[in-house]
C-alpha cells in the first residue's frame, strides 16, 4: 500500500467553551516565567510577548485506499511550507508501513538546511500522521503497534503555577515555572527560593516538587539556586541552560553531582540525546514527541536511554495523544507530564480543546483504545492550511 498524499491542513474545530466556572485567573495569564530573554526588559515580564505566533496546523498522510492519518503540528507557517513544498511531494509513493525508511528519508532530505529546529517539527508531524494511518489501517491503537501496554495507566505530574488547584485535582507531583533568572539579581534568587518554600509548605512532604527553568540560567546561577533549594527536596531542576550549549551542561554536571538534572525538550533528533547519555550530562531526558522527529525518534531515544539506565519523561507527554500512547507502551518512559494552563475551577475535560483526547482524573490518564491515536477527527474533511 502506497502513500498518495502528504499535506498540511487546518486544525479541526476545538471543543465548545468550558462549562465549569473559573475561580480566578490562571497563573499563565500574567505569571512571570524566566526565559532566555529575561535580560531584556522589553520582553522579560511575560514570556508570550516574544514567542512565535505561527500557531498550530494539521498534517494528513493518505494511503491509496483512501484511509488518512492525522497529526497536529506546531509553528504552522514555516513548518507547513516544509511539508507542502518539500518533504511531502518527495515522500509520496513510499510504502505506508515503511516507517523507519520514511523517517530516515525525511531527516536526510533536511540536510541542506539542517534537520534540527523547524525541520524537525515538520518531520515529526509527518511521522505521527503516518503512525496514526498505520493504526487505522490495522484497526489497532498505536500503543498496540508498539507491542502493547507496558502499564495499565499513566501516572501524571502537573506543570504550572496553581499548586493548590493541582492538589485538589489529585496530582501527587508538581513542576513549578521558575519566575526569575540571573538578570533579576539577589532579589530574584530569593523570590525563586521563596516560591519553592511556600509551595512545599502548601503541598506538604508527601508530594514531589520540580522546577522548570526554561533555558534561562547560566552555570553559576544554577549552582547557587540548587544549593539554596536543598532544604526543600526539589526532585529535579529542568532545562536550566541554553539547549545548544553542551559544554555548559557538562560543567553543570561536574559542579552539581548530587542534584537530579533534566532537559531535552529543545533538543532535536536523537543525536543530542546520544551525546548527553554517553557523557553522563543529565539524569532525565525530556524529548517532545511533536518536535524531536515524532514517535520514531522517540523510540530511538528511549532505547538509547534504557541501555544507559537513564529515565525518559517526554515533554508535555500527557497533553497529546502521541505522548499518551508512547507513555503507555514504552517501558523506558517513567512518568507523564501534564501542562495545566487553564484557570482553577475549570475541569481538565472542559479545558481540553482536542476532541477524543483523554485528560487526567485523580492524577492518572488512560489513553484511547480506538484505532490510530484515537482522535475524533476526520482528516479528509479538513481544508488546506493557509498561512495567516
């Protein structure tokens, strides 16, 4: 069976507006989050003020019997162009079930402009749509294509700044967005420590705390913050350094041998993960399945990590059907992240914009058992993507 079309399309309509009532504005509405731009006052107060605004899109892969696989993609305008103008036409005619070959071809085709960054977003969308298509053709959920479930459900931690709400929802671990970085001086450092202290007092000793630093720090600042946070038993510090600076990651590992370190959401293709594992740079790898090259890349990364005894916890794994199926099937994935940007009081089901996507209940998710990734979308009815 051959691929007859690969194209970018518009996203399906979201769920209707939430029915449950918000108690207050969510942390994400105005909460300060440390970032690589924190040293520039024009953009330091609110991270979305400088982030890309290309939005999401869909990717469809069609077989010659008319069956279509679908996946969401990010950074619509440039990434959709890579799919429609370049990769898609060159992959049409390949065998539908030749997943590894197609993935390898797509990565190699990106050599003229580099397989990382936006190119990796395009490869991911095609790869995920292809896995969805395979599941639909075989009448099986993707986790069955991966060998069946390795666990009965996904244990989740919540990421966000409304810790009291996450405890009420039943999460037993919370990852906080770190508000301040080196540009904020001693006052910012103390505020970071105070945030963790207050959260520990609020959620008690029976729940875990992690801290997401989002590429905002340097080595010296990370070491100092880690030392200040020791009394509060932070499970890990995440993505403290610029993702491209692997030398700094090695120096941080040398200076903080006792602190669990996590990173990887902004690494693309398995190559950086292979280097990190071989050099012992981090303890937790966090690839994003929609960015790193899709499910095929994630499988490679999990294999690399398992051989070295390193944990994989995909970035935002609980927020996509792709991460949910991978987390259910791959034994090397130890935990599932669920990002919560909606307001306290609004149920996670009401806040979920994706039809057919399960959400956590009391801190656990059971992925869909429908064919493919189980999303309630007919991709053949979606109009072509047009850049806005």
